[in-house]
C-alpha cells in the first residue's frame, strides 16, 4: 500500500514533521500562546461582569451603578442580583 505514486500527500498526516517548524501556525508554542491569551481575556471578562446576570459591573465612566458583592470563591455580583437569586432559591425550597 502506498509508495506507488498514487498517494495524495496534501493531507497533513502523510507529511513527515508537518507543522513542527517553529514558524508555522500549528507549532505547539503558538497554540500555547493563544490559550494564555484566551485565559487572560476570560479572567478579565469575569472581573468586569456580574456572574449571575452577565451585566457589566461598572458604568462607562468606571463608577459602580450598584454595590458589588463577592462570594467566597471570588465571583463578583451586583448586590441586587445576588439578593434576588438568594430569595428565589429560598422560595423554591419552601414551595
């Protein structure tokens, strides 16, 4: 099988060391850098938005519209959204 000249070598698995050069986009060092950038962007988004509603915690002029609260795990919430969620959970348990 193969070696008869009929194999189409455009598929990466047929090419030896395809993507292993450091200047290619599929090199592991480039993939790791993209992951770190994505993690940093994700952390930044979690610090700027309410964990319950997804609404921005700060207004455009970098002032808080509502008070901000945090849980033991470090997630940030708008106070009103956190209180409403706690009340909903409490009434759901009773009923």
